[in-house]
């Protein structure tokens, strides 16, 4: 792959000036057109040390309108980043619709370096590349124009570049001790990088390998690759998008929900049992920080099933300084301008902390599916994306507890009427709640699919019989305590 980028291409000053004039004009026009769409631009600038990654990023700021473009550089993770899943730092820096980001370094950098220094094996390396490919595939489906540039220098060319930079007092600082250390392992890095680029250069997100010996050629090639990607995406965006459609599936007669015994009740002496489980949660949750873990409790369920009451009791057992509740409603304009999971990624808890979600990322396969707020293709692919998201949480040390609270339609109606006539409960009942009762079967069918397709060993669903609120609250508390004890010992 790299041989073709070592042929000595160059561009003289006159040709460079002519081509840059045309290129800048077209880039600005394309960027302006992009700003009026739901597309976003992500440019990865990777490559050999000394290839000029920072110079190329600066060139994009010169050629494009910097108000719609930002540059992100990923060094060693900060303490804040180290306390969350690896991809948290990348999700936070994704541009919104109509805007762009140039990434100096990326999700490829760490696995490549670790593999080059034999800190991970080939299996772990391939797994990291698979995750990168899945991430990019998701971004592309979420209307991201993905451009991946690899700036290449030969072994001799790299050493020549380092010496050239070191010979000038104004640029000597740009060559670090680490650069020379990496240079000593040039052949090893080349082997690892070739494996990475070969595996991850796919039709939807190909790598463009650019010879970086001649700076003018390098900059033009990078600019032309970005221009071609934006113009191509704008043409494709003019095609009709899949139309959202509501889903009115019927649930099967026998399912994980129909098998629940909603007659379960607690006796009047439940207080001691509940207090015991609450104490367990209180004591065990204080071990999260010491063990380098965090906790997420996700609540979904039938309207009026008692999610709020269960959450309040659970929150009462955890140190409030280390816990918060996220109530998930319809996405804001800012959230709609980003990939679907963005708003959940950016609010993940740090180590030692807990976040309790009242409604969750499962809205895409529940509300959005049933109400027709997204295309069928979007909610069908969401199962895999959500499962991957939760796998990353678990891998980073997050304990994930997911609850579905189930009641009968008759009990729901009784609770709705109680809310209407009780002044301090009236805020809980809305027109949407009444309207959704007419879609009971569709929501049940969606919930059954969700539970069956997204329950995993590290993020299992716990189904709660919630006809009796006291039973439900005790079951939730005991489940969290048991998971904490299992995970924290």
C-alpha cells in the first residue's frame, strides 16, 4: 500500500498557486453547501511522524471558513478521559450537522502504537480495528462525510525531515524524543500501519495515502481528497431519504413479558426487607471509586409502571454527591444535530459515580419505532449499535443494570385516573400517556424485541413485575445490590 506513495511526486510553485486558487474556491463553495444540510464532515489526518499532520490541519483552517471547522488533537488521555470508556473523548468532539472537524490523530493511534511496541497481541489489535470500523460505519449512516488521510514518508524521508526541522531553531521544537524513538521502530510501525490501513480501508471510508515528501503536493492531495468527498456526499444527499413510518406490530401471545406473574405482592412487613437491601446498596456503592468502577441504572417500562418511585428510592441509597438522575425526553435541536447516541455518551459517569436514567437510549427502538419518528432502517440498526455501546461501557468498568417495569393495562388505567384526581400527581399525566394506551400492543411488541435482542451477560435486562409498587421497588433494590456485590466482591 505504501510503495505507491514513495515515487517522489512534487509540484512547482507556479502550478501550486494555480491549483490552490481553484481548490480553495471549490472547497469554500462545498463547505457552504454542506452547512445547509444535515451532513457533517470528519477528516482524520494520520500518518508517519514528520509527515506534517499538523501542517495539513492548519492548511484546512486557511482554505476553509474556520467558523464552521475545528481542529482536534488527541494526545495522552486526561484524567477525565481516563475515567470513562475510550471512545468518550471522540464522541465529545464530533461536529454537529453542517459543520466539520479535522482530527489530528484518531481512534487508530493508540492501538497502532500499542501493537508496534507489542503491548497488545494481534487478536486485541484486530478487535480494536473492528471497533473503529463499526464506529465509522455508524457515523456514515448518521450522515457523516468521512475522509481518512494517511501522510506517508519513506524511512530515509522521515530521517531527512527530522534533521531538516532540527537544523532550524524555529522548528527544532517540533521534533521530540518520542519521534526519534518511533523512528527507530520504523519498519515495525510500517508493518502494523499497513495491516491497519488494509483492514479498515472500505468502500464507505477508504484511506487516501499521500506521499508527504513534497509539502505542496501533500497539501494539494489532501485538499482534493476532502473536496471530492464533500461534493460526492452532496450529490448523494439530493436523493430521497427513507421516510419514517410508524410500526404497529402485534406482540406474540407468549413472550418474556406475558410470562411475568403480575400477581406478586409484598406483605405489610416489607419495610425491614427493603431497608436491608437499601443498606446493601449504600455500602457497596461506596466501593465503586476504590475498585475503579462506575454504575449505570437504566429504567424503561410501561407508562405509570412506577419508574419514578423506584428511582427515588434507589437514589436515596447512594451518596448524592456521587449520583445523578438523567431524565431523557425528546431530543433538543443540538442533540438532533449529532449522531443518535451522542447525548448519552457525553453524560457518562466518572469512576466512582452513578447515573440513573429515567428513559434511555432505547427510545429509538421504542418510542421512535412505534411513533414513526425515524426510518425503519434507523431503528433496526440501533439494536447492534446499542449493544456495542453497552459492551464498551462494561469493558471500561461500568456496571450496567437495565430494568423493564411491567404492569397490566387495567392497572395502568387505574393509576392514570388516580393521577388525574390527585393534585400533586397531575403533572405525571399527559395527553401522550392517554394516546399511547391505544398503542399498547405496538409498544409491547417493540419492548419484547428490545429485550430479546439487547440482553447481554454484561448488560442484562431485569424484568420487574410492577403491579405492586412495593414488590417492584424491593426487586429493583435487591437486583442492584446483587450486581454490585457480584462485581465488587
